[in-house]
């Protein structure tokens, strides 16, 4: 395949970009160096338009085909931000920023989309327009939402949008995808139980907030086991339990719980929020205390559109010889906001036998670069064939 051959030629160059990004990770919207580097590269490639500051620190590049009789506009999106993790890979190009690390492979995503942009700017062998989207703050900041709220889709008339994520455990360069709900909605809760603190030798004079909170941790698990339809997906995880006292002999006045809720439908999302509030209120009333529940809705369910998913799978098969059905993923992905704005699809590309994403020993596999770049380029050339 010509595209794949070209990316084999470019692999060393793209790898160098990726490793530079890996050495210089930036978190959430603070992708100033990364965004500037992306904009500089797009200018070198000869993109027709480059705009910075979309979604605070996002970058958009526009590449026009040799012809535009179709009027089609396709968006290709990569995320740029790193994670607040201390790297433990021992790589020669490990992070130079203490407490920040590209532990999810966004350095690879950015480099691969830059590689595709370079190729598409060179060849322009398509009929229409490509919009390459480099997004900050995927890791909890909602950068995709902010780029959409800045009017990105309308400004460039994007009609379809495609994204990609590397996937440890899959063979390098292989692909997997699924139509419909793919990545979960991810919500967070803060729960504070208030009792009456006192001496541990006189529990009868207290209202024990620790007992209330401990009951809640267990009771919240009944949302999945007793409230949800068994064929639906819901995961309620209490991830932090902190009392207002650290002494051995003090019953604390209050206990603070934190956690996440992950669901695959709006109905389950509503059910989980309602039941968390009702369960906690009931427990507090039972023990004579009070409770405050703050429920924050994060990323929505990421839903792949059927036609675009089928097309994306066909392209993946052309690039790598196959495309598997991906499992449901209970992690969140803010590409969901872009898929709410217009049709599109999100695919997984194999990262080989590496540590899991968000692990301090994770590293993006540079051998996946030709396949990832080829998929993006083929999306354009097959969806908008040259007139």
C-alpha cells in the first residue's frame, strides 16, 4: 500500500517528534509547548490554515485536497495532554518534568496525526477538506467539549470526525472497533456524612459518622447488584474514605467519601445518581446524622455512529488485514463530545505487550506509527476520493 510505504519512510522522523513530546509532557490545558510545536509543524507542512487557541490551547489545521467538488469536510482528532504521574520507565527520553508523564500515549496520537497531516499536505490526493484537530485536556479537563463550545464544528463545517487510541495488549498495529456505545459516561461524587463526634469510650454520646459512611460504601454496591438491570453496565466505585479525625480514640464529626460512577446509557446514569442520593439520605436518617451529596456529571457515553464505524473498520482491514470487535470500555473518553456534534467513529490500535495506560511504566510503541498514520490518511482518501 503506497500510504503505508510512505509512513515507513517517515517513521524515524515521526518517532523523533513523539519522543520529544514524551520528554516534555504537559497536563490538561497547559499544553503551551506542545501546541506551539504542533502549529510549527503544520506550518512547515504547508497547511492552508492554522488556528490556535480553540478550546484554550487546542490547534486546528486545514488541508485542502487537489479538488473540492464533493464539498466534504472530515475532521481527524488527536489528544495532546499528559498525566500527573511520576514516570518509572528508565527510558533515555523519559519525562524531564517531575510529576508529569505521557502515560496514556497521547504523545503517540499527536505524532501520528502530525505524520498523517504531513503526508496529506504533500499529496493532497483527495476531493474535499481535512481538518486536523489537536486537543488539550482529554484527561479529565473536557478539552473536547471546550473546542466544540468554541464553535469548531460549525466554523470549519466538519461533517464527520474520527479519533484513535492506542491499546496495550493488542498486537502492534492491529485494530478493533465497535458501533454504538463504546466508552462509558464517567461521573464523580463527593459525599460528606455529618454526625456528632466524641470520645471513643463513650460511643452512646455520639452519632458515629464512620459507621454511616461504612454502611454507605457497602450499600452503594447494591445499585449494580439490585437496582440495575443485569444486562446493563454500571460501576460505582468509592475510591476515597477520609475521616475528620486521625486520633485512635476519637469518633470523628464527619467523613468524606469520593468516587466515580461509570455507565453506558443515560437511563443508567440517571438511576445511579438518584440511588446514590437516596441511599445516603436514608443511611443518615437511620443513624441520626446528616449527609451532603455532590454529584458531578463528567464525560457522556462515547457513541460510535454505525455507518462511520463500518467505514472505519473497512479502512482498518485495508491497512492491517483485519479489524476485531472491541469490547465495551468502562473508562471515559471526551471524544464523546465531538461525536455528539457530528457523525464519526473512534478506533483502537494495538500497542503490543506494554504496561497498561495510566501506569508509570507505560510507553507508546513506536512500531504502531505506520499503521496509525495510514489509517488516518486512508480515511481521507477513501472517504473523499480524488475526482
